[in-house]
């Protein structure tokens, strides 16, 4: 009986950690996308149902994202990565979490792309 109680306690604690991670990212964030010596800013909203909306505004000088971007997505966070999937084409990106606090998250994709989320 003790073994079952111990196992149940571990499962409950593990679930709480995941829930805290999910809750801590929910809401509105300012996003900065840095790649190839260029930076673009916008907003991203993480909803409680694991959907979200990413917005970048037009910048004619941008070679990466010159136009408006409004992307609906789903998201999942783990201790080591943030996974975003576009709903329009099911394209999935797995961003490594480099640093994380309650009001700032630094993400990396490959070695060339850095994403900064800030509240």
C-alpha cells in the first residue's frame, strides 16, 4: 500500500509542475524575433486552451517578415522547450528554452534564431 501511495504522490507532484509551467506562460507577451542580423517585434497571446495568436506588423525593410502576420496556433510548454504549431498549415517549431523567468523567456531555434518573450 505504501508503494502505491508513494507512486500516486509522485504523479500528483509531476502534474503540478506541468500545470505551473502552463499557467505561467498564459496571457499576453511582447515578442522579439531575431535572425540573420534582423529583428522584428510583435505580440503573442497564449490562451488557457493551448491556442494562441501571434501578430507581427508590416515592415517594408524586413527581408524575413515584410508584411503583416496574424498566425493562429496551438502551443505546448515543457521544462526544456516551447512547441508552436500553426493551425493554417500544421507547421511545427520546437524552440529550446534558454532562460525563463515569470516575465521573460529566451528561446532558441537552431543556432540562428532567437526569440525573446517579455511581459
